[in-house]
C-alpha cells in the first residue's frame, strides 16, 4: 500500500558517517529487511523513515510525498506509519486497551469505532482477554504483541519494526516470526524490518538489504543473497563460510597452504584469489577419489550434522557432513574431500577489511 | 549418609548459634540487673553523686599504701605499751572526729566498725587518715613549708617524736609542733599532733592525693555519706566492676537493654533467614541499628512521650494551651500556607524547567542545569539575607528602583519582604531545586522510545508531553513536591531571618523561641515539634510507600539518549525567559550578597566611595572567633562525612551484595532520620542526651556530629547504593575467580569503580554539615559554635555586611568544593 523511495540519503553524527548514499526503493506490499551487524546504520535508516532522525542530505519519499529532504520535514506524527520498538515502549500507566487505542484517540476517532477496531486488532494478535491488564502484568511476548497491535490499529500504510523479537526467548521468537509474516500477508502492508539475525531475515523477507558500515553491500531475495553473495562480507555474514587463499591458473586453483593441492576451476578469474566455501558444500569421499586429501583431526557430533575438522597441508578445513557419516569416520583417518560448490573472489585485501569490523 | 551428616552439622550450627545468642542475652539481662541493683543502691545511699563509688574505688589502694608505707613502720618502732596507748588514743580521736562531723556521738558506730575488723589497729589508722584528710585539724601553709623542708632523716625523727607525743602528752615536742599546738589543750592537741604526723608523711603535705579528696568532698557532702565513704574506702570493698556499675548505672541499663533488643532482633532475623549463621555482617547491621535507635528513635519517642505525658500522666493540657495561643495558631497556619504555596509554586517551576533543560534544544541546557542544581548546595539563609536586602520595604534595591521608575516618592514599598508572601517567595527560590532534581532524574531515566511511540502514533510533541511524559513522571513529581513541602515546613534559616522582623512566625521559629525560655520552654517546644514531626512522618510514609509503588521509572542499565524536542521559533524566546529567571532567582541574590559585603552602611550604594570598604573581608579573615568557628565547621563536616561515608559504603554492600534479612531496617531508619525536620532531631537529642538516659554528650561536639549524621547520612548513602547497583556482581565474582581475596576485590575492582560516587557521597554529607544552621542553633556551646551560626549571629545582632562577607565566603568554599569534586570524579559528578 505504500512505497518508500530513498534518494541519496546520507546521515552523519558529527564526523561519524553512519549512512552513505542510501539509494533504494521499497515496493508496495513488500517485506523488506535491513540486515547487518550492530552499528551498521540499519536502525538509523529506520529512524529516518519514521522521522526520528533527519538525513544529513538526500531525500525520502513515502508513496510519492516528500517527507524528508531539503527544507521539507514531516514530523513522525504526520507520517501515518506504525512502528514497533525494540523495547516495546508499552506505556506503563495505561492498560492494554488504552495503549492500543492511543493512535485512534489522538485522531479523535469516535468511541464506538475505537472499541471496534481495538477489539479487532487485539484478536489478530491474540490478546483479546488481556485488554484490561496493565503492562506490568504481561509477559515480554505479550507486551511485544501489544506494541504490534498499537502499531497496526490505525491501519498504517507502512509498518516499521526495530528488532522487535530480540528481547524474546528462542521458542517465542520463532513463532512470532511467522505470526508477523502472516499478519503482513493478511493486511498486505509494506513492512520495513530491522534485525541483526540472519535467520529471521531469511525466513520473513521478500528482499534483504545487507548493510555494513553504512553501505548497502547487497540487496536481493533471501535465496540469491545466500547463494550468490556479492562479496566476501555478504558470504561471511550469511551462514558459515571459510576462505582459502589460492592461485587461479590454467583451469585450476592451487592452494599453497594445502601443500599445493588444487581444485579444478573454469571461471574467468586468474592470479591470486580468495575461495569461499560453505562447510556443508564439502563432502567426504575415499582418499583416492577426492579433489583434496587430508587427515581427519576432530569431529563434533551435533545430531543432525557432523561438524569435522580436516587437516589439508597446513590448513584446517571445516566440513559439515550429514549426521550419519559420524559412525564411519575415525580421528586420524585419511580422507578425500570433494568441494561441490564454491565462490571465487579476487584476493585484493578486501576480505580482511570487511571482516575486521564485524561483530 | 552425606545428607544426614550435613543436616547434623546444620543442626549443630543452629544449636551453637542459639547458645551464643542465649549467652549474650543473659549478659544483657545481667547488665540490666546490675544496673537496676546499682540504681537501688544509689537510691538508698546518701551520696550526692553517682561518681562517689568511683572515687572510693580510687581511694582504697592509696589508703592502703599510705598505711603500709607511712604509718605501720612507725607504729612497729614503738614499744608495746606506747603502741597500745597510741591505739587507744587513736580510737578516741576517731570517735571525736566522726562525732564532730556528724554532730552527734558516734562511739557506737566506731566501736561496731572496729569490732568487725581483724586488724583494728590498721583499720582505725586508715579511717583516721581518710577522715583527717577530709575534715581534720588544719595545718597552715607556713607549717607545711617547715615540714616540707625536712630531710628524710629529720622527717623520720619528727614523725616518731610526734607518734610518741600522741601516747604521752607530756613528752617533749619538736619545735614546729610547740608553736602549732600552743593554743590547743587535751585531745585537740593530740588531734593536731596526729595531723602533723600524717601530713609530714608527704613532702607536699597531702598524704592522700588532693584531687581524690576534693572529688570525694563534692560527691559525699552529708556527714552520713562521708562516714559511709570512709568505711568503704577502708574496707576496700568496692571492686572495679561494682564501681563501674555504680558510677554508670543508667549507661549500664541502657547497654543492657540495647544488647537485649539486639539479641531478640537477631534471633528473629536469623529465624527468618533460616541460616542460623553468625557472621560479622550482623554485627555491622546491629551497630548501625543501635546507633539509629539511640540517637534517632529514642529521642523521637521521648519527644512524643514528653509531649503527651508532661508530668508522667496523659494530658492534652500542654497541647490545649499551646494551640489555643494565637501566636502559635498563626505560626501553624503560616507554616502550612508557606509550605503548601512553596510546594505548588516550586513544582510548577520545576517541571517546565526540568523538561526544558532535559528534553528540548534550548540554548545552554547544561549550564542552566548546573546553575539550578547549585542552589541546592547553597545555605538557604543566604537567600533570605539577599532577598532581605533586595526587597526591604524602605531600602531594598528593587524597591528603590521600582519607586524611581514609577515616581512613587519616598513611601515604603511597593514590595515588602517581611510578609508571608515574601517568605513564600524566598522559600520557593530556594526549594524548587529539590523538585527540579527529582523530576529531571525521572525524565533522564525514561525510555525515549515511550515518547517516540506516542509520536509515531500521531501525537504532537506537546501532546506527548501531556499524555505520556507528564503522567509517567507524576510519581516523581509528587515525590518532589512533597520533598519541597517538608523542606519548606521544616526550614528555620529563612523564616527566622525574614519572619522575625516581620512578625511572620512559623512552627520552627516558635520552637526555637520556646527553647530560649529554658525548662518550661522545652515542654512547649516539644508540643510544637510533635506537630512538625507528624507532618514529616505522614509525608515520608506517602512518598516511601504509596508513591514508590506507583513508580513507573526504574533504573535501567542501558544508557538512553533522551528525545530532544525542537523548540523551533520558540527556541530564543524560551532561552531568554529562562535566562531572566536564572538571573533573578540565582545571580541577583549572589551578587547582592557580594556587593553588600563591601558596604559600610547596608542602606547605601556600594558605588558611593564613602560607603565602599574591604574592612568586612579583612575582619572576617582576622577575627579569631570567626576562624575558630570556621575550624569547628570544617572539623564537624569532615568527621560527619567520613563516618557517614563509611556507614554508607557498609550499608550499600549489605543492601546490594547480601541477602541478609534485616538489611532493610537500618536503611529504613536512615531514611526516617533524613525525613525528620532538623529542629525535631536537635530537640530530641537535647532532651535525651544530657545524661538522663546514660549518655551525656550535651554541649559537646559529639551531639552536633550525631545530629548531622542522623540528618544527612542518607544523602551519601543513596549515592553509593545507586553506584553499587550499577556494578554487576559478576565483575566482583570474576575477580574472585581470578584468585583475588574479598578485600583485594573490594580494593581493586569495586572500590575504583564506585570511587566517584564515594567521593560525591562524602561531599553530599560534608557540604550541608559544613554550613548547617537549624540544628546548630539548638546544640551549640561556646566551644562548638559553627560558621553558619556565627554568620547568623552577625546578621541578626551585629553587622550585616560582615555576615554577607562570611556568606559569600561560604558560597566560594561550596563552589570550590564542587569544582574539586568534578575534577576528582573526572566530570562524572558535580552538584
């Protein structure tokens, strides 16, 4: 129901630039996630959309209306967006009903209508029986749903969620994830969701914006962003990944740190490269059949998978194998490794730089 | 097996613990018993002073040594018949002396005393020695000089001769005795010879220490008492313990009762705790409880009892008389109106100021914040003095300016400080910071997203203030308002300076006036103090129990960045208004104090060269009395702050790091003390600490320090407690797991982490103690006057410009200390 257009938005606090040249459009009805390590600028972007921060330069449109930029600034209360805060921000001096009714009360909505709409939204978040309770009588998860109901009650065209699940326990977080997604589908609203949890982002989003140090590293669907990371940072941030330095030449990549063993490669890159491999994309084969040969040094049985360390030359390679291989392998045994999928990046020192600030 | 053994050890621990408690309980009971016995003994004895027993205890060994060294060897040199005669004479002399002292025949008594002795010779000689040193024949100083000039050999010879002369009144006398006894006949002569014999024993002429004898003379005035004292001294039947008990019966009973209470309290605490483990911590808790019970609860209870039971029975008489007296009624009404109006005005000022300073982009927020809070640390009487100079109906600077502006001629006015309105104005300017601090603290702690949530819900910034910020801050607002009310109601400095000339009386000024009237005044003062105390208790109850439960804002570990509201086009006008307010309320009074301190005549301008003088300043720095007062103030402040901060640290540790059950009791008592009006604390201490309950610290520095501690301990404690609550216990645990002992952990981890708060806590106790006035007015003695009191005296009776110089000096000291504190805590704390 709403689009958000961000044009060249830059934000600096003093000398500290937290957002550089943000230039994107969030489409109508889309579930967009701003993902990144803490301090990457994702919350600042969200607060700029909400109107709690003014961009240092650039313009921001909600639908086609300019809300921030130049001399124009529409204050938060005039933007008709809903927002759920990380701390929930449920007012302790009002009961659940009054908390949720607040946005309507401010608009001087008739009482009967308020009642009707609040009841309806409380039903959506499964809180109907708690309407008269005060926040201190609610659990964290219930308070979180009060905050959600309050954000939804005025039927906003845009819903902003600032790490709404980070204060919940693991089980509840998982179920709330799907509830939020369901509500979004049901209401068809545009959602901007901020999180540092990649699983959350993968599970809910239509598009993920992966941000690092104020710069969007990649923007794509969860599937693409996982399988085709644009750079080492993206590859590293989503899922597990290991990097090996090698030399690409004549249809193969040789790894000096693996006593010059090599894998075949028919891609375009040559010279010094970084090979990114997800541990689950390496499989065990008989020693003589493998692209690489090494010695199994340790294995950790995790039930569904077997997390192994294989020494290849001077390098310790992590391999995540299906759980059933556990009983067939013994520490110290010689093994062959097949690398099913890998990505090749130029070894231009970018990796070290990118990984340095990751938290 | 293991479980059983554990259980067994636990039971043994419990048993041992209970046994220790029982023993201490018995000790307490024994002390009470001993004290009561002592009181009984005292009641039947005829001594004028409790101290008599102590003196007799000191006297006994002296008496023995005099006998053994200076009497017996001489007696033994006599031949048997002479010795017998001397003894017979001695008995006669003793009877004579006692009869003379008692003015009746004491033969029977002497005989009965001697009959029970194993060695009657020794007994009667000792009795004679002490009796003669108290009331024997006189030896003139001239004669003493002759005796003193003797060499050892001469002395020996003289004494033997004298002893012989007692047996045989025909014997030849030494030269001195001949002239000395020239006028005496018979037994009188013998008595004199004996006295010479005794006197010659010591070169100074005092065979028993002069001081002891003089003290005994005072403690035992009646003949009866003296005769008893002689016997007791001779028999040596007063031992160390009995004399200790007998000379301090009340203290002994007090200690006994305290121990008894402590044991009972400890028993219930341990029972609730379930651990039955005696540890050092309990001792600390009990020590603090005892301190507060003795110096705070006891005085207050006694105050109430005296008010309702003035002559040992219940009566409203005192109340009826007090409260029907129009001047007192006026004082009550004035107090309630002044405090109420100050509360309303102060809160109305404080909330917008706190909001502007904390939550908007007004210019100079930090500066204004320190400026408003600074007033909190300035003695209130200083404001009264300044406003008096500004709003005096005749010569007040503002009035003079207003009159010339509006051409009103030489009539007094238009403003008059000597009114209830003037009182309210000054009280407001000095007490609104109390509400300001409470409210700003609440606003700082409020989670900013609570307000953001309101904005995003469609509410404007102003609407958010009224719908979210204000309701959420309401509990703190009420707490702040109540604090202003009780501070204004119990203030003495301001109403005494403004009220007295304007005949605007308040409860505090009436109490102090009654105190000036002596014994009768005390009972009236008590009646009024009870009223003030009742208000304080009610307010303390409301803010600690009713409001605290409604408190929404809790301390969160997260540092929050408050929402800053853009004032837009109002930014400059608002800043201007606040600047004007600060100028009038803070800067103007300080400047007035400064300029007045350079004036010769307070009524004239400082810029008149004939009226300008620096003499006031040179005087206050050179007058020994002022310097002595300053020294007293510094000492009292340092001692109070140091003791206070030690208690504060201990209490913080107990409150924050242990789960000991009774840890809240001292905390509650400390809060109670701080909530009690100063005048009430001082009055209670005066009534209970002059020896009638076994503690006599009246007119000493101790009573002043105790009063300061009761009143200001909480300021320091709360600071340290909140600092400690911010330090996660895991930091300490981590140090211990790394191998550091508890002490080392405290010194290396906790100490450095909370040091800024400890320093701040110390200053928070020191500063108000340093310039205290209300309590000191009641508790000072000539040697314990403080700078605050000195200033007040000078203001009221002597020289206002000099008082202003002192006041500005105090102000400078406070500001310098604040600066030091800021440096010491690296900017984390300033007041």
